[in-house]
């Protein structure tokens, strides 16, 4: 009997400049890989193998870019990971705005459409929630009680145009200087959620003596109470039970007004899509992230907006974004943010390369440079139009950037506060995530995790490794954006995610 010929494991050389191959299949030690290279080690899925001899100190390249430097001589065929590859600072050419180009935006009559909820201020929502906002952690439990009582009573069943109620529980809010960074961020974030187009009505609950005072918040934004915006404090209302009763009564009065909406045909230019990745792996920058980037390119062509964020996860790839910046000023604003983060981590006895998590590393990511180059692909290829601070209102169209941490709940909170009405989230390890009041479309980077977590994942991007094109997958993602924006539920919505993912960024000192 003739022995079967060993099957050559699949590997990818992503660009001609790369000196690594990425494993699609497990490569056993001693196996002959593509290009006739014999594997000197076992190479796991998503991990890297040296495609040539790499001397100590030489750059390791993937995506045509530097992802690290050899810590020792690395023979061809060796497994490349943190045991033999590290990183240090190196010069990057920012080439500000040299690759910026005008977008060919489709005229309104040719833009794709969805069934959205147009608000009185002209913004368009994809959902219609009631939010119970808190001004301090001391009112978080009461906010939760109010939402629980509304749900328990069943009163929402008579208002079919309302998607639900969510308690957005603050974990800070007291002993903050109203002139400082914490107060500014909390104020922007709370106001951003209160005015997000997916929020139909808002009840804001405080304790009464906290640093983040509701009257000061209302004064800052010139807010007056109305049938869709109410406030109260536990101390003034008379304690926990009375506040819960008053909160439920306020929401009961609000329900007919919040329910008085209908979906209508809106253009894709009204979509503001938050771009997130979590639980990234070695496939993220090859499948789901560039596919999402292709969808963002389509979105921009249709006049919409895509928000890239997670500043620590574009570190090392920022020079690719500054080249696409609309102007030198936009590019320099991004670089200034990068410098702030370098100082921020230094002051806190950290370093930017601390970012890749143990799960990221198990999935094949070795350095923050490698992770960032893959993460930045979510932004597609169009011109970087604007750079925003955390939770700032996103008023510009096209591809934009918002400064946030890499931690997904904090990052997404900033994007939602900025006005995002839809979120796309790529994952390779299997992040479980939802984001009320904004639906989250989950994109799996590999077929294994899509199959294993089928109840959590909306789209499988792993089939790109089997021949599906990035462009076709991008179109599939864009089509799902329109479908979800029109009211179709995502997997995370069906599971009920989103009640615990409101996490404003705490930058300053907590006193």
C-alpha cells in the first residue's frame, strides 16, 4: 500500500518584504512548509515562522512593516514569538498628508438606505432605548432598581416601538474637580449618551452631594427638563424607596412620548459606525480587520462615518494613518496623542508594549506593533478626516479617529458618547460583548471561533483564509450594517448583552 503524501500546511507571506510566514494550519516540527522551508519548531495557527535567517537585532517584518526585532539569531523555519522577538523604539516617517486623496462620495439618490429613526434634532437612530443615567456610583443601585421594576412590571409590552430600558451605572462621579479632566470626560460622556440618537428618553439619577452635580451638568449644556429628559436625586426625593417609585413614575409618563416614533427610509450617510476589536489573534489583521476596513471604505463612499479608536492599539501603525491624514494639522494631532500616551504609561510605570494580553499572545500576536498594524486595518484605506478627544461629538463625515484606551468597554463608551449609532466588533479569541443602546455586530476572524461561539458571532470572516475575497466580505459586512440599522437583532442583543458595558474613562487622580 502506498503511503499518502504528507499535505503541505497552508501558510501566508503577506507581502514580498516580509521575512515571516503566517500559519493558517498547524505546522508540525519537521514538516515542509511552503517555499520548501522545513519547520524547526511546531507553529500554531495564526503564529509566525521565519521565512529566512534573521540575525540578532534585525527587524522582523509582517504586513510589509516592522513588528519587532530579533533578540537572538533566528534560523529559517523557526517559530517567531516573544521568546526571540522584542521591540524597541525606531524612527517612523509620518509623511503627513502625502497619501491623502479626495473621496468619490455617491450622490444622495445613489446611496444605500436603511430604515432608521429620525429624531427632532435631525439625527438618526438605529434603536429606541430609555436610559437611566447616573451621576455617581452612589446612585447606581437605585438606577438598577428602577430599570428592574420597569421590566418586572411589564409596562414596556404596550409600547412596541421601544427597544428596552438600560441602567447606565457610573462607577465614579464623586470627589472630582469640576475644572479637571475627570469631570470633563464624565460630563462629555454622560451628555453624549443622553443625546445619542439611539436614546429615546433619559432619566438621570444622582445622590445629591456628589462632585458631578446634575445642576452643573444641566447648566453646562443648557438643558431643561421635558417629557424625554428628567432628573432627580436620592437625597431630595427622600431616599431609596421613594426615588425608585418616583423614577418608575417618571418613566411611565415618558413611555408614550418615547414610543411615538416610526422607522423611515434614511441614507447610509446617517450611519456613524464605531470600529472595535477585542480578543485579537494572528488572523485579525489578515481576515476580519481588513474586511471591516473594506466595509468602512464602502460606508465612506456612501457618505457615512467610521470611527477608529483604541490609541494604544494603533501605536506603531500611526505613521500609516498620518500619511492618510487630510492635512498636516490632523496628522500632528494624532501624533500629539501618541506622545501623551507614551508619557501617560511612563508616569504609571508601564510601557506601550504591555498591551497584548495573554490571549492575544496565545493567538499569535507577539508585540503591540504587530497588534496595531492589524488593528489599524479596521479603518480601511480612505483619508483620515478628523481626530477627536474621548467622547467628543463626532460631527465630521468619512473616516475619523477618537482617542480612547484599548480596553473595549471604555473605548466603545467613548465612541457611543461621540454619537455612534452602530458598532462592529472583530474578535479572534472570542470576546463576549454588547453595547446598549448601540447594536454590536460581532465578526469572527477564524472559522474555529465562529463555530465554537456561534451564538455570539454574526459573521464568519475565517472563510477569507479559504478564498473569499476581502472585498466580498466587506460588502457582506456593509449589507449587515444596513440590516441591523433597520432593526434586525445582532447575536449579542438576543443574548441580552449591554447592561454592564457603560465604562467612562478615568484619566485623572481618584481622590
